[in-house]
């Protein structure tokens, strides 16, 4: 659900009992296609072979143009990145691929923009 910007109500990080008015989303389904042969040896582990606490990818809080990211000069985000880490690797049987992945993004808005 998208809320109009002028109707957004942010809350202070420690504003216990306050209710924010903001965009929300839940239970988004993404279909993924794996085009690797995961049963073949690889130099690096596949994402589903990582251990709890390992970094899966990094996220920036600012949007970037894909041309900047793919630039041959390299890419350096304006702000720091947040590492997305595996918190529960679960039990993956060797040679099998997980059929469900859950991503949880938790955040709070610190101002009205």
C-alpha cells in the first residue's frame, strides 16, 4: 500500500506507542530461475551453502543508476552499505537446492522525506 507523501507520518525511533503512516508491503512473491549447475564444483560457495552470519549481499539506502554501478571506473556508494547476512541457514541437504527464501527488511524512517 502506498501512502501519499503529504500524508506520511513518521515516528521517532523511540516513540513507543506511536503509530506511523507509511508505505507498506508484505508477502511479495518473486520467481527465480537458477541457471547454474549447483551440483558441479565451484570456486566460491553458492548462496545456499553459506553459513549463518555470512554476508549474502550489501544494500545501500540511496538508489543508483545501473550505468554507475557497471562503470569500468568502479563503483563507490555515496553512503555506507548495510550487509545482508544469513541468520538461519536451515538444513540444506548436499546436492539439493532450497525451495524457499525469506527476506526481511526492517527499518524506521527518521524524517518525513
